[in-house]
């Protein structure tokens, strides 16, 4: 099973996990978060994230989701990346996380693609004049 680590600003990762647990309706193993706060030093965050990745990896790899490309959580994630072992995606959202959790028994390369499609398909324009989202 793919381990999942959310590295986000403040408590966003914790809240996404709480919401995903509500949506999925079951306990979610091998899932954790690391909040980055204004006073945190990137080196300390890197050390904590490295330890969490080690805990989450059962041999199938870890997917790291960060909230915003170019910000400290993403930069730390990028420095942890190891092709085929630790993959990173910026732009974490609830649809992305639920998709990842649904397919986490697949190989890491498949889970990366499912995360991207979950994020893209989770953004829709909902119009009250239509019967469905566009």
C-alpha cells in the first residue's frame, strides 16, 4: 500500500485527512500530515518529513501532497523526491486525496496519475442554470 504524507501550510493537511476520513467512512492507515508554520525552519521541516516518509513507507513508496506550488511545503516535498519511491504533487485538494486513497493499492506511478486526475476533475463550475456541472 502506498503511504501518503500531506505537507501543507498550518493545519490544512490535518483538516483534509479529517474530511477524507469522513468521506471514506473507514480508518485510513499509512496516512499522515506535517503542518508548516511561519516560525518553522525548512531544515527542521525536512527532517520531520524524512522521518514521516520512513514511517509511512511499507516498501511500495510514498506520495507526498503539498498545498501550493513554490511555497515552503512544496519546496520541502521536492527535496524529498526520489523517482519511483517518493513522488510529490502540489495542489492538494479533497478530491485529489480521496482519489489517491481509493487507488493506493496500485503502483506508485498509477497513484500519481490518479492524484492528478482527481485534482483536475475535482474542479468544476457549478451553475444553477444547468442540470449538471460544467
